[in-house]
C-alpha cells in the first residue's frame, strides 16, 4: 500500500544560479506556501544548500540537499539531472561542479560575444556582480543584460522581445543565432557524480526538453541503464497525459517519481509559485528523498 508523501516541492533555485532570491528567502517562500519537504536545487552549485538548511530548521521545513546538473546527451543540449540527498560538503562533488561551471562561463562569454556581433549592447552591471561573487552566469542573465540595456529598447520593442523569456527563446536556445553548445558533462557522468556523493539521480522535467513521448520513454530506458533512480513526472508544465505516461513507466521500471513547480522567484513568468503542479491523483514515490 502506497504512503502519501508530505507536501513537497523538489526543485527550486536561488541567486546561486538563476533564481532571484537568497536561499533563506526561497525557504521562507516555500514555508509560507505550505511546503513541508523542499529541495534547493541550484544549477551546477550546492553553495546555497547550507544557508537553506539553516533556514529550514528555523522554519520547520525539511530540506533535501540537492543540485541540478545541466547535462548533454549526444546532440541533445541541456538535459537536467537532479541529484537529491547529496553530501554538499563532498570535495569531489564540489570540484566537478566548479569545473562544469567554469566550462559554462566560457560558453556564456561566447554567447555574449555572439549577441554583440548581432548588434546588441549588454548591461554588464549584474554580470560583473555575479562574476565578483563567484556566481555562475547563464542564459537568463545574458538575456537580462540585453533587455535591461536602454540602447536595445527600441529594437526589442519592435521585435516583441522586451521580456527576458521572449528574448532568450528567440536568441539563446538550441538552434537560435546566439546559442553556443555545451559539451559536458554527459548524462551518464552526471548520474555517476551524484551517486559518488551519496545521492539519487532524477531526470528533471523530461517534456520541457524533449517533446516526443517515444523519445522520452527511450531516454528513460537508456538513462536507467546508466543508473538513473527516478524521473520528475509531476511538473508545472507537464500535462496530465505526460505526467501519467511518466508515472506509469516509473512504476513499471521501479523508478522514483517526483515533482516540482521549479520555483525561480515571485517575479518569474512561469515559475513563480511553490506547489503549482499536479500529481493528477497519483501517489508519487519519493523513496529516500522523503526520509
């Protein structure tokens, strides 16, 4: 008989990646929304976990130490593998994440150069602040640097790209003019790294990155052979059909089934509220993440 899990939300982001709040503020927002089990899962970083854990104790929230590793799978860019219950003090984990962030920074510099070649000015204020604090620079930050520069206002308005997400989708995703591919880590390496740090590996929001159901199911089978422990079945943008397809496959294969609203901050266009996802009457299997 399945056991109903606590009120959970197992993906969120702080200023240590592409969120807008400090880790303690993320935890406070989660607590206010009624989250009992939370994961702070910054991209390629565990630097915010300690502060989040301290805030979670004070607010009566259970925190699952986590990280979201941006990964590649052949020609597929930016598949995300969530690592839960990792030892966020582990030196090998932190070193690998550091090296991958460094690779990401080189990629960000290449994309910034491409944007300038396309005639855009970049507001370097926030980018410089992040560099000085050792925080990663991702595509959302590059998009902000463009849309926040007054010299671009007229052009962006005429192209209907004055908002961060619209600009990012037009210029900075795979196949767009300023996109530059990443080459590492591969999904298998991300899974191995998570396991080596004592964690469980979960494929984040499959249908956000891959639209074809057959391709998603084939990827789950392939990743399972590499040690994947679960799939984020229940997600803010997953439809009932998508969620049920994933949950059924996880049940069939004995994989964990998790979920999240992918909180990035109260002002985010899509991911601004905790618990803004549905399990469609299914009982998730959180395994060791639930404690």
